[in-house]
C-alpha cells in the first residue's frame, strides 16, 4: 500500500478508474490520499435505477451536495434509469399506461434529509415557479427532487432520463381515463433549463454551460401523458440554446406557427452533431437544422396523435423533409426516418398517415453511411396499385453502407404486400446495388412488435432475397430489445 500511496496522482487516478463503485467507496475510507483521489470518481457519474416510491437516494445526494458544495463540481453525468417493471414496459407497450401503472406513494422529506436548506435555496432563487416547486418537494415528488439536484450541478455534461422522469404525472387510475394534457405547472425540468438559458437574473441555479448530451423518451402513442416534461417547445429551444450541446434526443409539441422566434435569438448550433426528435413538424425541424454546421446523425419520427397539437397533422411531405435537411447535406452520416400513426384519443378509430412526394432527393446526400426507414416511405408514388417502375433504391443515399428497413404498415390502402416488398428488395440487390449503391455491405430488417413476420415466424422469404449475394443481412426484432437500458 505504501508504494501505491507514492504513485503520482495521474497514475493513481488511472488505476482507480478501473475499480468498481463499491470497491472504490471502500478504498476511499482507507486513507486521506485515497479518499481525495476516489471522491471525484465516485461522484463523477450518477447512475441510478429510480423508483417513484423511493426518491431518497436523490434526496440524500442533494443533502450531501448542500452540506459539501465542492461535490457538485465532480458530477459530470446524471443518468436516471427506470427501475420499475411497469415503467420499463412503457418503452414497448405504451397503450393505456394510465390504467396499468401503479400510483406512487413517496415518503416526504424531513428536516434530517435537509428539507429546510432545500426550501431556503429554492425560495431565495426568486423563480416564478419556486412556491410550486417547494410544494412538490415537500411531498417527495420525484421531479422536484431531480430539479433540485440539477440546479446545483455547474459542470454537468450528460443528462439522461426515462419515462418516470419524462412523464411528470405518471400514475394509474382505477376507473376511467383522463384525457391527455400537455400544459401544466409540473414541468420542473423544462423550466429549469428555460431559466438557465433565457433568464439572465441571478437565480442561483446552474447555467449548464458544459451540458453536451441530453436524452429523454418520446410521447406515448396516442397519449403523451398529463403535463409531460419537455413538451413545451420552449423547453427544447432552451436545450438547443445551451452553448455546449452536442447531442439531443427527445420530443416536444410544436410552436403556434412557423417560422417561430427563438426566445433569446437564434442559437449557435455548431457543436450539435446528433439530433433525434419525434413529433416536431418538419418546418420546426427545418428551423433547427438551418443553424447546424456539423450534424452527423439525425433521427426524425413523425408521430401523429390526433387532437393534441393543431400542427401535428396526418400528412407528411417527403419532398419538404428532404429540403429541410439540406443544410446537413455535406455532414450527415447517419439518417433515420419514421412515421407512426395511432388510434384517436379514447376512440379505436385508426388515424392513418398520408404521404406526399418521395425521398428521391437523398441521392444528393453522398456522406450518409447508415440509413433506416420503413418500406412505406421507401416505396412512394403509388395510387392504390403497386408500380413496376418504383424502385426501392431510388430512395437510398448513393454511398450508404448499412440500410435498415422496417415493416411498419400505417398508410391506408398501401398496395405492397410482403411478397412485393421482398421482390423490390431482391431487384435492388441483384440488379442495381453494384452501381446504384456500390458501398452497400449490410441490410437489416427491423421487425416491430406487431409484425406478422414475428407472429408467424416465417423469415425464409427474407432469407431467399439474399441467395447468391455476398451482402451481410440480419433480422432485428423489437421484442428482443430492452430500450430502457439505453437511457
């Protein structure tokens, strides 16, 4: 141990970085030097599986930070994963979540937990929502605790949360269902980031000058939840206005009209390299992308939820989408496009999406290497009947290396069945892939949870497509994924 103590600090840090958290905590108690070396590592990555009934780990972390403010400087990453099985299921089975998710009964913070210090800090901030924040904190509200933690972290670089945090009012209802609401006073986290980005007064909360990576899950099918976090478009505008933001994955409602006005002026998005947005209108996306200079990865999901947002319509214009992403033409390397229709609220009438135009303009995006889209977007220009002249490869970037196609079918009177889709895929592989997409090395087939392919386990049609081909190919089943672990 004496020789280890004599090691230079750089070598000590390098060794301790390989030690598990439990062992690191034990080592920190053995000597003052190891305590000083281990403490920054112990606090650098906060990675919890959270439970709505037990916010105490967050409360006690906040207490430690209030008692020892220097600890806040060490925290670079906060990842709050969903620990409850019922919440995890929302990533794959979001239907009727209000009737299937148990209510939470968290314990109320006490004076021993540090409540007086917390209340004094919030009250002294002068924020317009301080009283409501205090009220929610007193009853152990999870998001009030998360907001308290974030407000004290000036060096935070990564913030990732699951549904327990993103859905502020997630709880079960024994009888009946409440209609979705998307505007309320419980959106603590969105307000925290708005205050940091747009309020120049001395409120005492972090400005998040170093925040680079933000992830929160998208809305739940036809019910985005009551007062969901980050649903206000100003919340996403605030995140995009932070000076170091590099990666943002989430969703929000649309502004009342386009073009919209950035609250603090158009941001500098030169650092943004990865953007994943669902629900946002293509014109909203266009105003974001026109500010980017180095975007390499883009995922856009048009999720149509009836009667929630007047700009969330049942029509997607693919030509307009291609035009919207044109500012990224020289930098984009990874592109995912998706569309999801849902049933109407409290109604089982299917709301289908209508398509206009095509993705043929992607032939100008020479740097895209990875591309994912459903067959229904890749085979446009049909009028109730399949067209012999329509080619799958005409919607592909020319230098793509890995293509993932999905089997979602949400367009009315879509004329291509499984056999005709496979025929189009086969024609591309055998006839034009060598010249039209010469760098192609792999094709993946992504099967959704409701896929007939999974239900009947008949994958030989897909396998036959590649007979005689050297292309790699594989099937990815959504049911085998655990997306809550990606938080």
